[in-house]
């Protein structure tokens, strides 16, 4: 069969509608029950740079050239907007380098000979070890033997454990997701484990077991200690690209509202030049943001509010106090909040998104209300995957 194109998830679509993984447009392939054989490869096909690619499900696009992936991801954005009749100017794509992911969720299982830690195979619950992963930061890869050790402590004989590792300014944070009970004996054992491997913080389910050093992240001039499991942009390079675009869009606006602010990715850097009101649904994230602001000299006034923006979006009379809005919602987008922004006629809106489909829906609402959309910057933090972020500015006309 011949591959006609790719879905937004990176699956090849054959002429008969069959979806085939790890193929490229124009290729002729033979599909059997056990394998896909490439009969005529695309000129964009390359040798996967990671030796784990064939078995690991962590990456989906290592068989394609960087130029192809960059073009394909920009086309995904164009197609999402064209479904709403919007022709878009894509200013370019910012792709994070290899070995840049500072956070990852790995899986651990006990085996007859010890423990196995890695990513799942594609479409499977099989765990594949990835000791030479070229996606993760070196500090996270170096921790793999320690994660095998803690899997023996945390996993029951049959259950799998989730191991979320995050590189911070003062060491790696480890968050263990397990159904095993945390006993007094386990606390002592885990504290010793954290000391031996110089972890910044170790969290068991929702409970902090030990914090040796604050697991801080830097947002502009501010240092913030996020709560365990709090949202964090996947790479420092991707975060910098998003922040640069947001700053360019907001410009010299004296008062800015940051909606879905998280722990301050945008709020704290913007507070260097503008008064900011940060709104987020998670109280612990807002507390971390506020603490980071209070402990950083030289920032302008920053106020915070805990509020579920899906159920209680800021109303037009609240929004009219601001010259610019930054909005970075989850994958579901921000349909209710955007409708209030439209009514309030905030002069400038910087919209960040991880989902081109919901971004296109919300962008269409702004454009229909008379906003002009500027160029889109695509940010590829999840290199070799189908995921992407994007940012664009909207100006009331």
C-alpha cells in the first residue's frame, strides 16, 4: 500500500484508510501482522538516532528528518486553523535540542532478576529500558540505576510504579506513584536513598518524604519551588521561546492579567516591567508563585487569585482593568474565558496553547469579534513526538 499523508498523531494514512506507524508520505509499504516493511523509502527517511527507537514508545518520529518534522508540525497548525476558515502566517518553529527534556514520567517494574525502568513500548504495557535515551537531560539518564533501586522498594510484585523525575536547580526531584503504603520503615529507607543519590526532594504519592534542597526553578529573576507534580514546560529552551514570544506580544502594557498562570512561567518575568494579576485554579501553585515574587527584589506589583477559570472565568468588568492578557490553558482550551475577553475588548491577547484544535476554536472566536491575529510561533519541546506548543498575539481592532 502507499502512504498518502500523516495524521496529527504522526500515523501514516494509506490509500485504503489503514493507519500505519513510523512511515512517511509517498512511501510504499508492506504491512503484515508482525511488522511494516518499507518497499520504497521517502527521501525524508533517516536512520533513527537512538538505539531504543524500534522498541521504545517514547518517540514517534525519529525515522523522519528534522526538516520534515518541522514542516509537518507547522502544517498541523495550518490545517487546524483552516478548518475554521483561517489562513495563518506561521513565523517559524523553535525546536528543542536532543537531551533537553527536564521532566519525564518513567515506569518501573520488578523482575525475577531485579527491576526494569523505562518507557512503555508503543501501544503496550511492556516497559522498555532506555539507558541511552537521547531525549532526556543527562542528569535524568544518569539516575536510571537509582530508579531501578527505588523500584524494588516501591513496587509490589505485580504492580507497576510511576516515576516522575524533574531536573531542578539543586538536583533531581523524584515523585513516586504507587499503591504501596508508606510505613515508618519505608520513610527511613527512602530518606537514606535520597541522601545517597543527592535528590533535591522525594515525594511518595502526594506526601513529601524528604526535601534535602529546595527543588527550585527560575522564572525570570525569581526562584520558585513548585509543589510536587506542578506543571512545568518540558524544556528550558521551549520555555524561553514561549516567553520571548509572549513578551514581544505584550510589549509595554502597564497592567497584565495572566490566566492559567501555573507557578509563574510568564507572570514573574512579566512583573519585571508590568503590574501583573496571576489567576490559577491550584492553590499550591499560586502560593509558590506568590512566595517567589515576595522573595525577589525589584519586581513590580503582582497580585494572585485562586480561581477555577473553567467554572468561573474572569468577567468583563474584571478584565477591563488590564491592557493585555496572557492565556495558557490546558488542552481543553479556554472557550468560556475567551468569550469574556471578547466582551471586555482587552487590547492585546497573547495566547499559548498545547492543542492546535482548541487553539483554532478559541482563535476563531477572537477573530469573529474583530481581533487581528498576528503570526504564529510553533514551539517543539517534545522532540520526535506528535506534540507541539504554539503562541500567537491578537490585537483588538
